[in-house]
């Protein structure tokens, strides 16, 4: 029988007493469901921020998303509290979480402003695999069967979210993808680190600590200087997009912090489904066609999540 996932930094069961099987199963399902909620939040946030970045620019989008996010974080902090004493290691984790999230979002918003969502999103979605690799490298055990399923889900994400370029005369004049692709890769690297440290924070501290660092850092370092210099652009058309992105960025990271308590590696890969969800939503809302390889990707993801749920349950 496969051993259930155990997460790094979680106190072991008391000597002589085994963890109840129901609790182990609950942790596995927690990682999957929480990761799925995270994916949904970030899918909508990605689509929304791509619209605002094209209207007011990446830096202004980041500033207003952080302002909205900070306002949303206040009730979470009020309910969850942040009163526990912090160790040096935890302070370092919080600093890394804040910096990696803000820098990653700036890279991501710039990529979404310059390139297509169908090109940028799949590259950014590799953050899940990067977060899982970091967690495993840091010592989080992962059973072989779960590892295979996670790899298949990652493959499904890439297939579903990847757009095959059309080799036609019109395509030759299309916007270049090298710069946005490079920015998306940089964003994925930042987000991969952020997923791991946010997972650690969610395990060791309250959810409030997971959502607060990036919002404070973004507001102080980005929003305040732009507001003071009058460069924080905001149009009426962009308002709903930055509000949606700000709320869902916070909701997504809060859901991930809770999901990580059931395993950082699993929740990271499941959360990376946001790119696949964004691709499917774009088909429904914008009437874009879903290629055969994307249909295969959707099937792989659905099957993989079902199998992973069965394994962890």
C-alpha cells in the first residue's frame, strides 16, 4: 500500500500513536481540493490582469492589484491574527514570499501585456512543477505512483494551454513571442519559489502571514511611489479588472497556503491547472477553438486529478 504524503515541517504523531488513516486521507484530499480552488482563482486573475495590463500597463496594474489585495487582506488578518512570535527562518521565508510574488507578478503582467495569454499562461504554469521540485528537493516525501500522476497532470496542463502557431503568411507578421516567453519564464521561476515558501508559511504560520507579505511589499515598493509621483494610471475600463485580480490573487494564495498543509508538491502541480482553465474559459467566452492536443490535455488533467484523488483518498 502506498504511503500517504507527509509534509515538511509538520510535527510528527506522538510516540506510540499512529496517525489515524482518516486524517492521512484528509490531508491528501486537502492538497488536491485546495490546489484546484487556487487554480480557479488564478485562472480568472490571469485573464483579468491580461486585460488591465493592456489598458494601463504592467506596473500600474501591479500597483492597483496590490492596493486592492492589501484592502482584502485586512479582514483575513483581523480574523486569523498575526500575533505569534516569529523565528529568524520564518522572517526569511516571509521576505522571500513577498519579493518573489511581487517580482513574479511584474514579470507576468509585462508578459501578458506584450504577448498572448495562450502563449504566456502555459509557460507561467510551469511554476507548479518548479514548486513541486523544490519541495521534493527540500525533503518532502512523495510516493512513486503520485509522482507519475503529477507528471501526467503537468503534461496535461501544457497540452491544454499551449497554442500551436499557424505557419501562414499572416503568422509571419504576428507579434514576436520571444520577449513575452522569456518574461513568462522569469515569472514562473519567481512563482515556483513563492509556491514553496508560501506552502511552508501556510504550514508553520496562519494564513494571514501567507497573504500579507506580498501585499505590503507591493503597496510600499510599487503602489506608493507611483501614487506620489502621479504615475499610477487607472481608467474606468480597467477598474473591474484590477479589482478582480486583486481579490483573486489573495484568495488564491490563501487557498494554496491551506492546501499546502496536505503536501506542497501535490498542491503546487494541481494549482498550475490555472493555465488549462484559462484556455478552456477563453474558448467559451471568446469563442477560440480548442485544438486536438488541447482536448487531449483536458482529458489527461481530468483523469489525473481523479486518479490522484483516489490515491490520496
